C-alpha cells in the first residue's frame, strides 16, 4: 500500500520521490497484461505462461534466460549494485540473489510495479521511479556495480545535449566506488545479423544502424571502436570487451578478447523472436570467415563491456534452457596466467547434477583406462556460499575431433578421415564398463598429437553398443551441417556403422525424445525450448528472393492531411510496417499541423482486424475510436478485446484517423501507432466471405422474424385466456 511517496509490494520498496505522476514510456496493453500475470502467478509458472502466451513481449520480459548476461559476474553479498533502466525486472532477480542490495532506477511506474510483483520476496531491492537525472543526485556514490543492460543506447533520451553519451557515462562513474565496475550490454551497430537481414532492434528498419540512423529515433548503438572511444574520453583506463552470442538478450555463450570463438561454433543464428527477418546469406559461414580473418570482435551481434577490474572469467557457456535440475553453467577462468574449467549449478535444483557429473568422471577414468582415451581430470568443490561446482583441467593447444575430420573432408583425404574414425570406434569398444557416455560425439573429444581426451560426460546410459554411439555421433555431425552428409567420405563412414535412412529416422526420433526428457521438470511439467518459441510466436526467416517478391504486396502507403485533405503529393510508402506476414505495426511520426493520417494497408481486397490505436503514447478508448476512425470498408461486428474488424471489398482499402477530432494540440514530432492483422482476399475468397455474411444476415433476420412471431402468438394466447 502507498504511504506518502513510497509503496511496498511484498518486501520491495518503490520510491516515488521523483516520479512525475505520468509514464512517458509505455507499451500499452502488453504491459497491463504483464502486470496482471505477475500479480496472479508465481515465478515457477512463468515458463508455462510464456508457452501459452506465444508473445514476444511475454518471452522478452519474463524468460529466466535473460539473466544469463549478468549471472556469471563475480558478485557476493557484501556488494551494492545499481541497475539503471531496470524495466520489468528481467535481471533484477539475479542481481538480488547475488548481491547484498540492489537499487533500481526506472522511468515507468507500471514497469516498476511489474518488477516489484515478480520479485516481491526480495527484501534487498529498492526501486526508484522517475527520470534518472532527477533521481541520480540523491543516490550513493559507493556502488560496487552499476549495470546498464540494454539502456546505454538511450543516453540521448536520458541526458540530452550535444554529448549525451559521454555526459551520461561521467554521471554513472561518479557512483562507482574505487575498484567497482560499470557493466554495459548493448547491440553492436555493425553486428553481423544486421548485414544478414535482421531489422535494427530499436527502430525496426532494415540497415538503420549501418546507415547511422538516417531517420533518427530515441536510441543509438555503436561499433566497438565508437563505444570504446566514449569510455576513453571519460577517462576510463580499464575496459574489457565481452561478446555475448547470439546476442545479449538471450545469451548462451560469452566470449572475450582472451577467448574468442573457434571456426564452426557459431551456428545458432535464427533468433528473430520479435519480427520477421530476411536471409541474405549463411551467417555461420560468414562468422567462420570472420573468425579466420581475426575480425569477429568487430562484427559480434552484441557487446558486454566491463569497465573496472578484469573478471577472471574469459568464457562462459549456459546450458540452462532445460529443466531446472539439469541447468549448468560452464566457465573458463584465468588467474595468474593459468586457466581452468568450472561447471556450476545454474539453478539450486541442479546441485545433484553436478555431483553426478563428478561421479561420471571418476567412473569413465577407470573404465577407459586402457583405451587410448583419457578423461579430463575433475575435482568436486564448493563455493564460499556452499554451492557445488566441478573444476576441470583446461586443455591447451588442442583441436576437437570434429575439426580434424572437417580438415580431412576439405582435403578430400579419405584415408585420414577413416584413420581417425577407426580409432574413434576402437576407443568406444575399449570401454569395459556397463555405463556408456552416449554423448561422446566428435566435438567432445579434444586431440593433442596422439593424446585423445574426453571433455564432457554429462549424459550416460546403459546397454548401448559402440556402434549405437558411433551412429549418433555421425548423425549429430550431419545435424550441425547438412552438407557434411552429402560428402562421399561421410557416406562411406555411415555405411561402416549401418547408418542408413531408417537408422537416421530412428535416431531423429530418439533425439527428439531425449530433448523432451531434458526439458521435463521433476513435477512432470515441461519447459519449451527457446528455439521452439520462435516458431510458436510465428516470426519467419524469409529467403531474400521470397522477401522481395512479397515486398510490393506488403507495403503500406501513408497519407498526411496537412489541411488540404489526403493527396498523393503528401504520401509515402512504408516497407517496414509489417512485423510478420500478417501483422501490421505502423509507427507514424507526424509533421506540424497534421489534421489526419490515412493508412492504406494493401492494394487488393482484404480483411483487417484493428487491434490497437495509440496517439501520443496512449491507447485510444472505444469512444475515441468511434469518433476519429473512418474507413471505406464495411465494419463487421466488434469482438471482445478488439477495436474492430473491417471488410474491404476494394483494391484501394484505407483507414483514416482524424487527429483534429481527438485534440487541437500541436502534432509536430508526435507519434500515431496502429496495430492490426490483415488477411488478403482473392476474388473467390471475397465472394465466399460475402456469401457467408449474406447467409448470416439472412439467418439473423429469420431468427428475429421467428422470435417476433413467437411473441405475437404468446400475446394472443394470453389474451384468449
């Protein structure tokens, strides 16, 4: 309940001392739905809610995978953290678990309430609501960490002026104690995904960042050189660049200048959860080229910059898109020039999994003793907080068996390939124990000269034959790169172990079953993998040929009435108004003295269901829409929760929003947003829709007439009585 200028939600305190009593940043109905959701269900039910919603907004704000970007940071309960731009609390929970206290700052009251409700049991979290520049003077200057995750790019909106980003950083730096760190996660303006056909994350247009934001916008991202220059200009001397992959939002791997990716590692590039994208080229092949040329750091999709003392971690990999009891994190740490590998339980429930990993290491070390395959040495340990982890030897100057096999394919060296494959089969046959590592695939064997080492033994089974494991290894080899399976050498290796079409189909089914088992919680409920969410949300990756073939059909024409009606001279086309094949999200920035905006969604008959209209950042009410919305189509019955559905029996459909009806305020720089869903209609489909509407109207009239006749008869009956 609210007391003066503060409010408590559970154990979380919201401070409104500087709140201007209005949210200037709001996503409308989606935030209302999020707030209702976090008020009703506990955190453990978020994965199911994400699955049911099939919405980018719910996935983005509530997925626990968002925490990966900060979960690896060296932090303990003696530390104070400030989170600037905390939003709906995607990383607040992780910071709260790791640090002694967390101070959040956010402009939006609604987003801060979402954060508070989802973390209501966190007694070490305070949320300051309002403009950062108003709140900042009252904040302490002794934070161990200041975190800006997806926030620094809005510096010009926070600060203003000619040098907003340097000014912003200097203000932040004042609040960091000696030996503290500033952490910035941000998209790379030159990220490979933007060259390959992804829209710019903030403005939603193709190539906007690459063209240096020609149409402006609230956000600005930077190249590595540009970001580093800002920090150097602010006097920062210790700057450490990390490279989240595929990006910082849903990071699964984190590289650094001390540990860069190897050729073949970056294959998970289809991550367009929020909108459709083009496919202009094969990103994996281009990443491989950039890695070989030493250019990866310039084209990483995102940056994570740590300003301050360098963390020990040089690389981390999260395997936590799974059931909680199987979630782990693998770090490569470096101290005094010496490296080691550490595997942590990424969730408390996974502590037993770490212990089992330790037991597997000891088991395979014994049973592969005379096989020519050594097992990477593992030591079971616990952190100062009592969290278990496994520490393994870091193998220097090695290559994976997969890399060596690829070299043979490139050289067409069948003898070399078969020599390696035969030794692999011999190793499998030498295991004299009942337990088998069924995930002993080619990337999990490191080769250093004649020494072969098993580096991963997480998944085990019994009753497997060596050829079963070999078939799966070859199957996985092909899943990562289908072109491998077309090579004659690989085909002959497949024949050696009986991997024919039927066997591959069976392995595919087994792999699906295995992946499902990994996603199944102990209570029987299943988590939905992130890769599956992309398909469920419905956003496509479209080959460029198909994309451009559809471009004319999917363009939206915008007309502006500047006082003389709608004319072609004051119109333009928008090719970025489609978020997906059938979803329109048009953001229209108005000129001065704009009287109305007309949107032509297509150039053929169609059905358009208008979901939402926003003016000046606020969703219009039904009454306001009834006053300002005009179309040349037929309004069908209004559905619950929708604005309306319109049938356009014309090749020139249009939707007009009269701004002069809503208010008489100046319109320069103001934004009108229209969200709608469209279904294009062929002549046959239109005729069918018309026929169905006609039948429905006829049936309705018949029902009304029958009802009237029935009432008349009842009246006569009572009269006669």
